[in-house]
């Protein structure tokens, strides 16, 4: 095949394909590519012939450039047909679709596709996400470039090389492009959440499915409640349970509270017993109360534990505790009643052989689980607390309300939601 230079798909769509006698076989409407290699190889041209679609294998193409495209096949032997098994229609499945751009942590659109030679084959080289691709498809790129030069604008083509892209889904008919799985998992959860928010519902599911469980949990937490519920509702219960187990109990309870009761109960049954029990307990508290705002994720120890012992255990448990909950250790008796608290700073500075009971602060502000949630925020603000214990009448510690949850209550983020009971 005589192939000259790089070509954009928009430059060949609608072009005639000529047979050896120069007769017009049909007009190019698409082309097929085979995924799996670094650059997808073009396998055939799809042409429209008197209302029918014909597949012309690329190995039968003798000339391929912007002006002339010809085949060694004669018009009368070319059969109707479309893509074969393992092939993808590039224009249908890629043009105007979305790409997750890791550098800008945003979603961009494929405006054109660049073809070029790679390892001796005609391949899909890059996606054009710039304005040049739009003008090229409209057939006014040269006029735009002249105007841009006159006005002093830069009009550089904005390309993303295919080797930085991969399909999110194995189904070729549902192709969305993204960065590699490893790169996505290394992004900040807020950036991933922004990307998920900008794509279609189907593509949201594909992005979440490409993440590891921990990253998916962190990203879902950053989403609006209705998006969270949509994503979790569409998952099988086992995977949904794995994700919710990675979330703080109060966040998991909030999310389950937005699901249909049958789905929520199904996920709870799939969760580990300890995590499910914590979440179920939170769901029994009325909305707009301190109990409904608290989390059951905190660190607690008996009063006779030494500083040295507490520090050893702290290093093991703290990585799995929400940041706001990790600054305070609660000292409880054998019946889980609150005796006092120890700030992390005091724990580090105290003599290793002293006990928590010796250094704990006893006069700890607290709140009843049935109190209004705004009263909890008021107490946290008044005493400048990092966390507020929620106690039953006999001082049994039920959970804590962290300062960040109190702030969210006063200045609600998009992820703030309201719960209802389950079961």
C-alpha cells in the first residue's frame, strides 16, 4: 500500500474509493480497527455503496492518501458487510466520545482521529481533542488558521497519543477511553470524582469498575448523593459491600440510607459482620440528631493500658481510622462507659510507663444521641473540639461526632445527605 504522511479521519470520510479501473466503488463512512496492540491497527475501510455498506480489507488498498484512495478489488466482487469479530468501528465508537485526561483531571471530547504508520501498518495514532479537530471536520480549518494568524492566536493541534489511552470496558460497543488503571488509582479521589460527575451514567460505572476497592470508596465519598446511590445500586452486592467496608461507618450508613431498602439490606448481609453491625447501629438513629451525625469509628482503651502499649497499638490501628478520629484516644471502663480522653499530643509526650488513666482528661464535653445535630455543632464550636463523644445516660460511648462532620452540617458540601431507616 502506498501510504503518504499522517492523515486525520475527517480528511478521508466521504472520499470515494476507486477500483483498478478508476470506477467509484463507494464513499468512506468509517474504518475498522483491531485493539490489543500499542496502536490499534486499521483492518478495513467501510464504504457506502448504493445504500449498502461494504467492507474493503486494508490489505487490498493500493493507494491511501488525502486525495486518492484505491483498491485492487473490482467493484463487482466487493461484498456487503461490516466489522468482523474483534474489530471496532473507529468513527462510530470514538468520534465525539469522552476521554479522561489525567493531566488536567477532566473530561475531554474526541474531535478527530489521527492515522499514521506504526510497525509497518496503518494505525490509529492519536485522538485530537483540540478546536482544530472541530474546524477540520467542518471543512474550515484553513480559513480558521488564516484568521488565527491574523489575530495572533495560536492554533496548535491538541493530541493525546493512543499509547496513553485504553478502553474502560471490554465491550467494544461501549467504549470509553481513560488513562491506565494504575494512573487512575494514583489520582486524588476528588479529581476522580470530578471526572465521574462529568460523564454519562454508563461511563460512570465503567470508571468505578476500573478502580481498586479503596480508591473507589474514596472517590464515591466525594460524589453527590444521587450519583453515589446510582453507582452502588448498579453494582452486584458483593462488590458494593467491599466498597462500603472501606468507608467510615457513618459515610456507609449515609449511602445505604439513600438506597432502596431491599438493595441496602442485601448489601448489609454481604458485609463483614462487625462493619455491618456498626452501620446498622447508625441507621437506627433518627435523622437530624447527634446519633444520626456520629461515627462509630474511634480508638478506645482501658485506663490501665500504659502509654507504651497504647502507642504500639495506635500505630497498628490509626492507618485504618478516619483522620479526624485519630487525634483522640477514649478511655473506657469494662462496660464501655467513658472515663476520659487522651489527646495524641499528650500520648506522645507522656512517659512510656505511665497509664492512660493517669494522664487522661476527665471533664469531657458530651452529648445525648437524641439531641439535635445543630446542638452538637454548637458544642464543638464552643469548646473548640476535634470530636464530641455521644453518650447514653449511663455514659456508654456510642460514637463520636468529628469536627469535619460538624463543619459539613453548618456549611453543607455536595456530598451532604439525609438518611432514612433501613430494616
